[in-house]
C-alpha cells in the first residue's frame, strides 16, 4: 500500500552504488520520504510537509514496498517490524538516509548501509523513562509475585488463612539487600540503576564499552567480566544492543554461571536470550522466574515456541517502550532528523559507534581545510573534496563502522569524533556561520553552551577532570582548535583566506600550547589537564590573545599585559620559575615555554618561537 501527500517528481541521483553526499543547502524541491512499516503520518507531516512529499507503505518486507518508493525515495522512516538486509537496501535506488523510529537498530544492516552511502540514524533517547519503568515493574512482579497472585484470584483460589497466603505467595522475596546485575549501562541501564537503588537493591553492572568513572558518579559497583556479574547477581537485567558478538548472550553456559534461583529480565532485544536454554532452566528451577518484553520471534505467542510450557514466566508483547508521550516524541525527533538531512543541517545520531558523543564542526566560510586522524580503528579516514570551501575533520576511534560524511556547500567544517562516552553530542547553530562543539570525555560535567558573536568557533574538550568548561565571548572571526591525544602528533597548518590556522594535537609530552590570532580578533583558550586548579580567564583589549596551559602543576596562571596585536602562549611544566613577561608590538605570534630551569629576564625562549603571518 502506498499513500503520498503533495507528490512532486524528484529526480534520481546518479545511478551508482555509492550515493552522493547530502548537501548543506536545499535539495531539489519536494524529495520523497517514505514511512516503510507504518500507516500513520499525522505526527511527521507537520514537520516535513514544506520540505518533502511523505508516503507510507505499511509493509512487512521490501517486497511489499511500492516501486515508486524503491526508485525515488530519498529518506526512509521505519519501526522495528521490517528488516533491511544488504539485498533489501540495494533495491532502493536513491535512498540516502534511514531513520529508525526508536533506539534499536538490529533490523538494519548498518555496515552495508554505510558501504552503499546510506546514512542510518536512530532516536537514542526515545522511551528511556518508559523502558526503565517497565523493567522495574517486571522486577517487582518477580520478587513480589503480583502477576501470579492476580491470576490465582482470577482462577477462584481461596486465600484467607496464613497457610493459604503462605502457599499462594510462595517465592515472594524481600528486595532490600538483593543484588541487581545490569548488563549494559547505557541510558536505560542508568535509569534502571537509579530506580533500583531507591528500592534497596545493591546495583552492579557490566559494560566493557563505558568510560571509567561513571560507577563512582552513580554510586554503583562495576565488575570487569560477565561471569562476575552473573555469579554475584540475584537478579540479572539486560540493557544492551544486539549485534553479532552478543547473540544468545544468555545461553545454557551462562545460565549455569548464574546464582541458583536468580531472576532474569529482558527488555532490550529478544536475540540476547536463548529461549530454549531459558525454558529448560525455568523447568529445572535453576532460574526462579523470568520476565521478557522482547522475544526471538515476534509477535510472541504462548501457543508455540520453546517458552510455551515454561513455568514462572511473565511475557509482554514488546511494549516496555510505549507511552503516548514517548511515541509522539520519538516520531517528532525522527521526522526532524529527516528534515535536517534534507535541508543540509544534518545532525546524526550515529549508529556506527560505541559512542553517542561527537565533536562537531569548526568553520570559516569559504575556506578549505582538511584534518584527518585515525585512532584505534580499522576504518579508513575518508577525505572529501567539497564544493565551495568546507573543511572536514574526521577522528575515528574505537569503531569498525563506516563514517557518515556529508558534503556541505559554502559552509562549515564537519568534524566527527567517536569516543568511549555515552554523552550526547551537543551541536549549536549560532548566528552567522559559527558552530560550537563540546566534547565530553570521561566526565559527568554538563556540556556548557557558548554564545559567540559573528563567526568565531570555539572547541573545548574536557578530559579526565570534573572541572567545568569556561565560556569565552569572542568577536570577529577567530578560530581556535586545541586537542590532546595519547600520541605525538604534528601540528597541522592550513591556509584560510590568506590567514593561517593551526590545529594542535597536544600529547602527553611537554608540548607548547599554540595559539593564533586571526583577522585582528582576540581568542582566549584555557586548558586544564589533570589539575584541580581553577582556570583563570584574562581580559585582553581587542587584539592580543592569551592562553595558559597548566600541566601537572598547582602554580597559579599568570596574566600578561600586551599591546597591539601580539599573541602570547605560556606553558608551565613542572616548574616553579618566575613568570616571563614579554611586551610585544606589531602582529607576531610568540610561544613561550618555561622549562625546569630558573629563567630570568624578559624575552627568554626555551623553545623556538613559532611566528605566523596573519
């Protein structure tokens, strides 16, 4: 079935396997967007009606999708009821973005989509509260046996005397002091953990992809192996995504590693549990009870399958995520993601990483720059020559998945960073051309927005610290990007509109902090590393720029008063040296580093000055 609203013809992209990138600017008027496995577009239509023609297919497989959608659809929205393999994806001739309405994505071949140039997104924050609440309901039902007590009354069981109560409520247990083991501490896992603590659970978790420090912030106990979690848990609940590495994570072998009489709850993905092994464990009493909202074969029925005769089992039909509010929010966010792709302001919720955080874009309009870094990854760094002047900076980390890159015409740089963090990337669209990117790494500090005027871009990275990031108000058009990595990376210099820009990767060695003044406008950068010292901002009049870097030191940051347009960068490593004040005039850039020796005098350099022509 195919229904279309306000259809206009949208020409096909070049007939190639790899689709052309999405442009930063309006596409051809009225591209086609299809809802593949649903028929209600009332939420999506108000968001998309002015930029796209919306059709719904109500299909269970690609064989039921109309040929017009297969040939001309540029965007696709989908729930969990349809599966897209590589063979299915190849049927779409013009498809360039898929948005999964929900958080799970095991029904999409992500790798093949990347190979074909199709971006895939999800709505990762959808239904977190609902799923966590449903999980706790299942856990409470197992411990307090509410569902079975209700069923006993419906069947006419007489319950009055203490003996009758003891018989019908046999197996009910006290929650306080029990150990809840959470496999996967993502958004839902964390929400479940916080709720469980209020009921008196001791909460432990296993998540090999999560950054260190979260357990201390949330007051949880982390275990380093799945076996440790299974051995110590009275109740195990699953909150991880399904992939080829964890299919049947709970099987006969892992069930035998669980405590005798433990509970098992699964509101994540059905393929995580071997239902045959679970049914056998329930019959033998190795598992006291289980609650499942998801199943290997859906829709689930008690009349067939390995669980049909299993005792002490609660099953619900994949509804843990649902509430009217969550459903509407999920659909609205999915439609907005499609809209961003069509209009060229694409902000992806990437499915190709163990992380949800990204360092996004730095731009000076009409100025090309390319910086590519590959780290701990087998995926290639993909440089692109883009029309106009954009800059693309790509950092691949801890991922084997393809990058989703997009061509942005006459506009900014796209920088994608994948870290081991579950913090969301917070892109901000500011007046003019600037974009603010905040990367949160190993920290629970909130990302702080920065208000920038005109066209500057500021990138702040917080690493291994609970210190808050400091905002800087800039005017003019300066750009500063400073990053630290675990390796000795060389500084990369690029020419932008006659003015140099240096992207600095500061390693764990004693590298100088390099700063740059562009277009006679000041830039201030304060970097804190492994220190609880407050970062001290300095107010400099119009042209100069000051950067203070503190490295393993409790020394106070010292201000420098400069006149004209010089830039002074001071790095103090492991030193009690007196501050070196340098008064400069003109427009050079000076990098001053104080070493472990006692330096005196005025313009003294222990590291060669790095002048740049601005």
